[in-house]
């Protein structure tokens, strides 16, 4: 059976020896930083970041000639329809 004196002695020895834990935490932190940086470089190089960014919506311009008529050599009549998403101004 462990006495209170032995438990305190064991606890003090654990508190004094922190170098091993600090080394492990430093190595783990470096590995995490390298992995995150690698994922970011991979995402940038494959264009994933460009696809995730919001691009402004641009209207599509399209017109169809519905009907046309030529009455003489100087007069032409055309009926146009805007089939795009942009307004005509």
C-alpha cells in the first residue's frame, strides 16, 4: 500500500520532468503546421480556392432575329428579341 509520502514524492518527480512533454508538443505542433500548409498549397494549386471564391454575376447578351423584311433598296425592317439575361440599353 502506497503511503501519502510516496505519492507526494512521485508527484514531485513528475512535475520536475517536463522536458520530454515540451519536446513532444513542439514536434506535434510543427507537424500540424506543415500538414495545414501542405493542404493549403495543394488547394491553391488545383484551383479549389478559386472555385470557392464568389465571382460576380455577369449578364449574358443574346439576340435573335425574329423576322426581317426588305421593302425597297433603302428600307429594311427587323424584329429582334432579347433572349439573354442582360438588359439592352
